[in-house]
């Protein structure tokens, strides 16, 4: 918590103001019982009506002053706490954006979402409470004890006897409840994960009629969270009854012994009434403190989860300063080997090839051969274990990630679109693109036809994830988004798989003109897509099993020949 509370330094004057206002409110609250005692002893008992009006009016003034201070303090404490939450959330998000895909795989997307939302909200709520109570509770506790002792020192022994019982009960309850807070957050992570999988994978779930099983999985996960939460709340539920019981027994004891003191002439009625009020204030201060002790451990768990993410360093740095423009439009792999974290075998082993502007280099291979992994290494989503990759003649480690990625137009294997219009999604590749550039990119990507058929054309709205488009339409918009950048290197990661053969052929023909000054790296499953590439690289179990043109590989590569024969007839192969 202390690490996160350092962010409050930006709002230090606001926090100091809150503390000052809370101090004023607390002093006003402590002063009121004394005024009430004066009204009873000097006004009601002797029948002095003017004195009652005078002190009563002054009490109203003190109450109003305290109320105004409390309202202003509430406003600024909320403002400081919300500001803290905003700053931490922004810092956390910016930090997460620097992560490589390895960190995302390690923590999990669902957990990162929980930490950015629920965990920060927990911290916000505690900060609001702390700003109000960190001054108020001690002042009310200490001030109440002092005022009670001043009213009647002997009667104060009742408080001395009951306070250890109350404090001991609170500590025992916290000891039992605090360890369960971390379990609650973990179960919440799990629930978010299951919900996210169900919502994003709804089509697959329905296609395989898995709704009952998924409902049962969600029910089980939800029940786990419910059970832990009930367990925590059941323990915490003891706190309020225990405190109220001790508080009421204390008041009964005060009235009992106070009555004896009045009967003996050692105390006045007004002082007893004031004493009862101070006892209530002391107990209420302990109640506030206990509430804070309940929330702080839970927020501390959340704070640790947030700090754990903030403390995570990307698995590789981004210190490169060189400009990637030494040899425009070139791509080179030099003995590249890559391992996924924890994997026994390398995903890619000793990969070497080079591609020049105007050339189409195709990557083909069976499932799990490392095709997509190879593509993901170029924008430096992962770090190579050995060897080097050069874009535009510059090692990708020697230039910043932003510099390298600005030279690349990537069309991922799974087309990802964002909420907004079709124009917005294509402009994602080039923010300042003109409408004519948007249309040209769509035309080249063979997307113009279906866009013009939509009700609002290029202004048609795309729903989250492009759920109102077909797979082929999403792929073509993803291709248009890469084309509009006019990068030096195009990366097509199995980007034509959802297209029919006719559209595939038209698209590749249109790409020849559009990409004549750039390198094209084309990953594909279908032989017809790579048939006319300048160079075909065959991957098998992470290694290069052959390099050459289609005709050359038919003669030299058994792996390629097997792929071709599995997809084409003998006449087509010939």
C-alpha cells in the first residue's frame, strides 16, 4: 500500500487540506457534549431558558461548522483518491503496454484486467476511508478519553476495563479473516477468465452444443468465489455485533456507576450525559478503526498484485537508437533460434534466409512447424535465443521497437478489428490517411465490393471484434489496414485462409503492383497461395527443410512434395 500511496504526493495540498478539515470537524464533535452538559446543568436544572437558547444556538453553529468541514473534506478526499486511482491505472496500463507477449502469457489477460479494474478500485475505496479516518479516529479516540477523564476520572475506569476486550475481539476476527482476502481475489481472477472465454468463444461453444458444460463450469467457478466470500463475510459479520455488545454493556455500566456517583453527589446529570456521549465517541472511533483494518488488508492484497505487475520487467529491453533505413525493403534471418519459455525443444532452429524488395518469400509447412512463430519474431513480439534478424539492414535489437514496427505491415493470422467505422479500422494503419488512400487500400485488398454493399459504405459501424462481418471480410480489412501504411516489409501470416480461390488470386495479383518496392513474407497453408512466390521456404519441426521455387522444391524437397500431393491432383502438380 505504501508504494501506491506515494502517488498521493501529487495531491499533497489537497490531502493536507482534508486532514485540516477533519481535525476541525473532530474538534467540533468533541466540543458538543460539553455544551450539552452545560445546557442541562446550568440551563435545564435551574430553569434558565435564555441560557438554553444561547448555548443551543451556539451548538447549532458548531454543528454547522463541523458539517461544512466534513462535506468539503469528503469532496477533496474523494477527488484525491479518484486521482490516485486514475494515475495508477494509467501507469499500470502504460507499463503493461511495454510487455512482450511472454509477460502476457505469464500473467494472463484476465488477471491483468482484474488488476487494472477491481484491484485499483479496492485501493481507491481504502484511500477515501483512510483520508477521512486516519486523522478522525485517533483524535476521537484520544480526545474522547481525555474529555471523559476530565469529566470524571473514576468513572473512566469502566472504559479502561472494556477497551481491551473490544480491541482483542477485533484483532482475533482480523487474524481469521485477512488470509481469505487473497483467496477472494484469486477466485475473482478465475471467474473473469471463465467469463471472458465464454463471451469471446460463444460461437464455438454454440457450434459444439457445449452450453450446458460451460454453464456448469461458470456455476462451479462462481460457487468457489461465493463460498470464499461468504466465509470471509461470515467471520467479519461477528465484528459489528461484538462491538455493539461491548459498546452497549459499557454504556449500561457507565449509567449504573454514574447513577451511583450522582446519588453520592460526586457528579452532575449533565456531566453523566456528556460522559455517555464521549464513551460513544470512543467506541465509534474504534468501530471506524476496525472498519479500516478490515478494508486495508484486502486493499493490501490488491496493492501487492498491482505492484507485482509494476515490478515486472519486460523479458527484453528497448534500448535501440538506430534508424532502420540502411537497406530499404530488406529482411534477413541469420542463424535464428528461438525457444518458448519452459519448452524443452526450440520452436525454431538455425533459420537463415534473406529477402529483397520486390520479392515474395513464402513460408509453408505443417501445423506446428513454426511458421507463425517466425513471423512474430520480426516485430520483436518475442526475443530470439540466438542469431539475428535484420529489417532494412538493421538488427532489430539495435533499433527501437517503434522504429522497427513502423517499417512493417502485419496482417495477423486471426483478424482483429476494433469498434468504430470501416474507415477508422483501415486508418488504424495510418492515422492521417486521406479517404482516397483508404479506398485505394480497400480496393487492393478486394474489400471495396462488400463495403459498397453495406448501408453506410465506409462509414458502416463495425461491432466489437468485427462480429458483424464474415471471416473473409475481416481478413480483407486487416490486409487493407496493412497496405495503407505502405511499409517496407509486408508480413502476411496465413492471411488468405478465409478467402475463396477467386478472391485469393485477384488479391495476390493486385498486391504485385502495390508491393513492388517492398519485401513480402507470406505464410500460407495452401499451396496455390505460394505457387508463384519468388522463394518458398519449407519448415518442418522448426527447421528449414527446403528452399527454392515451386518447381525446384518438387524435385528437391520430400516434405514440400508431400504437402503439394496432399492438396493438388497429379495433373495440377504436373
